[in-house]
C-alpha cells in the first residue's frame, strides 16, 4: 500500500517536469525556418504510414512482435534471462526471471523499428556509400516513428498490466517524456535548427520553475 502511494506521488511530481519538457518540445518544433529534402522525406514517411494505417488497418502482428522483442531486449540489458517468447497476430508474451519498470515500459518508450532502421543504415555505411539512400532512410524512419507513436497511444487506451509495475500515473508520465524526447532526438539529427541539448536544458529549467512556483503557492 505504501509503495503504491509513493509511486502515485512520484507520478504526480513528474507532471510539472513533463509540462516543462512539453514547452521545450514546442519551442524546438517552431524553431525551423525552412523545409529541406531531409525534412520532406521524414514528413512523407510519417504521413504515408498514417494514411496506410487509416486506409488498410493496423499491422498488429508487426507491433506485437516489436513489442515483445523490446521487452526481451530490455530484460537482457537489465541482466535478466528470457525463458519464453511468443508473438501472435493480436497478443504475445515474454517470460523472464526479472521484472523492472524499465523492462515493463520499454516497448512504450522505445521505437524499436526506428532504432533497427538507424542501426541498419549506420552499419551499412561502414561498408558502403549509403548517402544516396538517405532520403529513403528518413522516409522509413518517419514511418516507423509514426507506427510506434500510434500504437503506443492505442495501447495506452486499454488496460495494460505493464503499467502496474510502477503504477499508471508514474508510468504514463515516463512514457510521455520518453516519447517526446525521442521525437526531438530524431528531429535533431535531421533538422539543423532543432537542438537536443537545448531541449534538455530548457525543459529541465522550465520544470524547475514550475516546481518553484508550486512550492511557493503551497508554502507561502
């Protein structure tokens, strides 16, 4: 009971920080003054996936596989063992000997297909000149990022047992911050006016200002 209350309190305390990073996110999004070929390719990838999702339905099997793969990878990274792995058309499961908040929330925070696309492009660049395929890579990156965000929102609309590990309020706060930060991180690699370091600094400072304001209002 005490642990549940503490998790709820930490989740509520995370709200001002998420608000601060939301401000920083908006500030970075309005920073670009031009739209070049990289930005166009990324946006085309995002809009193309959204159109396909609406017109032809959700590729649930691909999401379930990526979701469970991320659970398994997070378990390995955390020093755990994966004893079972299932991924079907509508549901899947991973059996591990260790459960942490990171393992439980990893699929909602990490765009696994975007990371795999980036790794494939980066590794290929070690052996071949892949600069001619940059636009295609950015197109795929945008599509995979949209895929992750859409399915994350859809998953959170349902009751997810993964969120019970840290509690729903704290979990949603962490998922929100991780996804906003991931979007800015990806955009900073493509759009020169978007700066990841500035986003982190501005968001942290804005969050602290909100904490100070709330503290002053409560204890003045």
